[in-house]
């Protein structure tokens, strides 16, 4: 029976920008060859975990890091190798971009191993470049291309968030408050989710650029530093979006408070007008002797007319006092 190797993909970089793709069945037992190899593992498949634990012969600390369930972005050196955890925006159909997808990487000058539970389009970009012959020539360039692709995907999401804030500000002017509140709530939740991982990813990339790694030349290190600077700009843009969202929320609250105060003011004026009238009608309705004109047929019409005149006088007085 043919073995299912969908859990593993290996690319042997040829040093010119292309790569030879192999399945797990064709992988040599000893991966320390002359060419750099990029191994991708689908951690949703049990076979990938078995291969890591029993066949890879990687250091135990590396295996545990690659198998970790949830990881925040970080960079850690192990001799001349590095462990790098990164996150990418979730661009899968129907997914929330703030639900960022993690990728765990262990790399040295000859072997790069990446593990994922969900597919990243940034990884697809690097694979496409290798297929076209315009991809990375070595492991350092592969890390550079991967980080650059992750940042490029993030830039579209951050730019889209800024556009959404612009739309919300216009919606406030149009007084479409119900829809504004709904969209603002979703936007703030998305911003919180993005910043939760982009900020530590900036620190991880900055730490990677600062490390003196023999197999990462100055050119690639400078590119990685540029990716870290780009992430810094993303964090600043997200912080600005949070501040603008907070201002929009304050504006919505202010509008609601102003509307409630206006309604309460109108109710108070109405109550102030009818309170004296209610007092008069209450006194006339206590059903005791001595009520004037109790037997006069036109008494009700006369009292009603007097109450109307009294109400008009109250309105005139409130206007003179500038309460209306």
C-alpha cells in the first residue's frame, strides 16, 4: 500500500532560487547534506509527531518547541541554531484575521523545520517563489523571505483596519449610530487580537536581527531588521486605530448622553407645566362642600378655559426666563 505523506513536505534548495520538492518517503535518513533543506510538518497529522519524536533525531528541546500547542512569538538561540515562533494573519476563507496562525521554526545553516496546524498564505508565497526559481537560495534568505511575506500580509490587514476607522468616523456624521456601534465593537475586538501577537513578534524579529548568527550574512540581517521596523510601524498604526476607536466610542457616548439629557429636559418642562394644573384639578375634585360654582352648568367649561389660559401663561413665563 502506498504511504500517505501529506503530513510532510521537503524542499532542497539548490542555491539558485529554486528547490527540489520531496515527500517524506524519499527523505534520506541523514539530513545533514550539502544542500539546505526546508521541512514543513502538518501537526494535525499524528505521523508528523511520530516523525519528530522518533525519526528526526533532533534535540529534545527542539522537538518540544516544535510540538508546543500555543506559542507567543519569540526568538531563542541554541548554540548556532535558533528557535523562532512567528504569527501570520489568518487569510483562510471565512476566518477572522485577528485569529492569527502560528508557525514554529527551528533553523541552522543546513536544516530549517517549520510546523503548522493551519495553512499560512505567506508560506505559500515562499513555495511559489521556489517553484518559479525566484525563491531563497539558502536558509538565511528563506527566513528573510518568510518574515517579509508575513509582514506583507499584515500590511493589508492593518491598512484595511485604518480604512474601517475612516468609515466609522463618516458614519458618526451621518448619525447612523446603531450600525456604527456594531462595527466599532467588532473592530476593537480585531485590533486587540492583532496587537496581542504583532507586538511580541516585533520583539522577536528585533532579537533575531540583533543576534550574531554565523550563517545569516549582514544583508539578510539588515532585511530582517527592516521587517522588525515594519512591525513597529504596524504596532504604532494599531495603537493609533485604538485611540481613534476610543474617540469614536466617546463621541457615541456623548451623543447618547446629549440625547438623553434633551429628552429629560423636555419631560421636565412638560411636568413643570402640568404640575400646577394638576394641583388645581385635584383641589376641585376632592368632593367636599364649598367648591365654587359646583351647581353652575358652565363651570366645567370655565375651569377648562382658565386652565388653558394658565398653561399659556406658564409657557410665556418659561420663554421669558429662557428655559425654553
